[in-house]
């Protein structure tokens, strides 16, 4: 739990920083997290997926 809190603080510091590069990194990280959430969301919600769609969302070491 503490590690998640530290990562959240890192993203927050990037977003409120004065450097344009820091802000871009913060926005990129939030976008990356959002896309990953949407990519795996159907599997977590139990929505019907094709076999190919399910296999695509599984990492090789999960099988």
C-alpha cells in the first residue's frame, strides 16, 4: 500500500511541477495507466471475450 502511495505522489509531483517536461511525463503516465485500465477492464468485469481477445490480454507468464 505504501508503494502505491509513493507512486501516486510521484505522478502528482510531475503534474504540479514547474517544468514542462515533468508535466508531460505526468500526463503520459496518467494516460498510460488509463489505457491499461481500459484494456484489461473487460476481463475483470467478466464481459464476453473471444478466445483471441482473451489470449491477447493474458501475459505469457500468466498461462
